């Protein structure tokens, strides 16, 4: 048993409490101080009691929340590569015993026996300090990334999705005639943090990229779009933009009706990446014509979840690249900073919010 000051919920019942907790499962001898933790829909869903798959660590009647974190090494313990003061990002998923988990690909766990920090059976990082082992820590290469490296965890999901896209796109020649993706079209559904990270990544690959929602968006979002060369479309008033077809659709909304509206715009050999989850969304209907469309056009629809350690490393490279652009608006993806004691972060969401972050130091 070990004492920790942080934010816990009783999974899957919900609620949130800030205070001192006894925890049982920290492994590793590297002592870390939490600097920032990102808040996402998973944390809010757990606090609301909506995520039935969430559970407490064995031997505890609660779980420390938080899977998106930036930490600082207080004591490197037996680590040979980390030093006091280094910044690190902890990995969310911890392996079970299946064949994928045994090769470090617990993102592709085949039997569901992996654990997820702050979600399923392992305490998360919304606390002052924690212990971990080198295997599950990714070093931030540059201390100047301190203000935005908390975005590594959401970005690592995008890096894995790009790996999956790379694999499935090989079923036909997907690139343009000059071997790049120039002229290919990507549409990302949603305007939250993951939507921006996806859109910025596909735009970097050369795609003409739009993000879209069913309503207009605020100035901060429009400025970020402009800087990263993304178009924004309010599809409730302008579906015409998509009439020329789309090569890649990424969904971050989890809304079946919207997903199939955009699915019907996919070009031959088109790929749809499903990423958003919303168990409470309204169902939609799919027709025989929709199925024909998939077959006749060689379409691929795929789901992608989580990521491996290599994708955290790629995410840090990507963030460093974006963060070092002249007058980069990358930090503007973080729209609100909260104190750990302020539990409204889990229950209220301002429309201008992209990413909310809790500051611990
Ligand atoms: P988020 O900030 O809640 O983003 C969801 C976005 O979808 C918001 O901008 C929504 O807009 C928008 N949206 C909702 N309904 C519609 C609709 N019908 N048409 C267009 N847009 C819509 O969450 P996030 O960006 O942090 O994450 C995106 C999704 O990915 C969430 O569902 C997460 O659960 C999921 N996720 C998956 C993984 C994984 O697979 C990891 C992290 C997150 P508005 O309603 O706010 O206006 O590993
Ligand atoms: C995290 C993933 C995790 C997933 C579980 C997401 O918010 O980014 O690492 O596997 O939640 O649903
Ligand atoms: Zn998350």
C-alpha cells in the first residue's frame, strides 16, 4: 500500500473525489512528479458513470483517473537512460499475456486482458506523484516542449492510425501520379483535439484536408485551421464541398448517421477510419446500395484504438515539428488549464474548449 494525493472515481459507478488515497498497484522504481494531465471524453464518461468497461484496480474501491500525462523524473531509480529533471510521457496500456501484448503491441491486445492506466484496473496519473518503470516511459526529447507535450497521448493515437492507413492503402495504388498524396482529399469529422491532430497529420502528408461539424466553430479553431492549411466546413449548411468525393474519411464523432453520410462520398479505393466512440448515439440505417457501394468501389472501413510505444515517440517528433514552426498556434489546442481541486472540469464543457488540461506543479 502506498498513499497518493490525486483524483479518483469508483469505476464504473462514477463520481470524482480529490484527496488522499491508498493505492496498491504502482510498479517500478522511477519516481515521477505529474506536471500536467489532459482531460478527455473517457475521463468525463467515467465520472458520469457511462463507461461500463471501466474498473478499479484489484484490492481498491476506486481508481485514480487520468491517462494523458506529462511527468518529470524526481528519482530515476535503476533507470540507465533517464535522469533527474527529464520530462516523460507514461504509456497508457499495460500488457497482458496474449501474443500481441508479448511483443509490446498491447494496443492490438487479442484477448482484452491488458490494463489501461486510469481506465481499466490500473491507477492513472491524475495525482501529485507516481512510480513507473522505464519500459512504460517515453522521454520528451526537448525540455522546451513542456507546455504542449501533454498532447503526446492524444497524438499517439493518430500516429498508430497512420500506420494502419499505410498498411490498408497498399491494397491499390493510393498515392497520386507523382507518388505523393497531392490532390487526394481527406475529411475529418469533428472539431475536438483528436480531429485537429488527425487533420494536421493528413495535411502534412499532402492531402487537401477539411474538418467538419454540424455547426459553425469559434475564431480560435478557424485560426488554427488557417495556419495548418485546413478547410472548415459546417456540413449542416454546406454538403456541396464534398460532392467531388473524398479519399480518406476520419471519424471522431462516433455518430452513425454522420459516418454513413460521409461514407457515401468515398471515392474508389476510399478508406474510412473510425476512431470516435459514442455508445449513446442514435442508430442509422444502411441499405443494399450502401453495401454495393463498398464492394464496387473497393472501400475499406476500419477501426483503430490506442497505440504502441513507438507511436508515442513519433507523436513527440510530430509535436516538436509543429511546435517549432514560426508563430506556431499548437499551444492554442490547449484552451483551458484547471486546478486539480476543480472538479467542474469533468462536468462542464465550454463550446470554445478544444483540450482541457489539469496543472499539477
Ligand atoms: P471530443 O472533443 O469530444 O470530439 C468529438 C468531436 O465530434 C466534437 O468536436 C464533437 O462536436 C464532434 N461531433 C459529435 N457529433 C457530431 C456529429 N454528428 N457531426 C459532426 N461532429 C460531431 O473528443 P476527442 O477529440 O478527444 O476524441 C474524439 C473521439 O475519439 C471520442 O469519441 C473519443 O472517445 C475517441 N477516442 C478514441 C481513442 C482510441 O480509439 C482515443 C481517444 C479518443 P461538438 O458536439 O462538441 O460540437 O484510442
Ligand atoms: C486512450 C486509449 C485507450 C482508450 C480506451 C483513449 O482515450 O487514448 O489509449 O485505449 O481510451 O477506450
Ligand atoms: Zn483519452
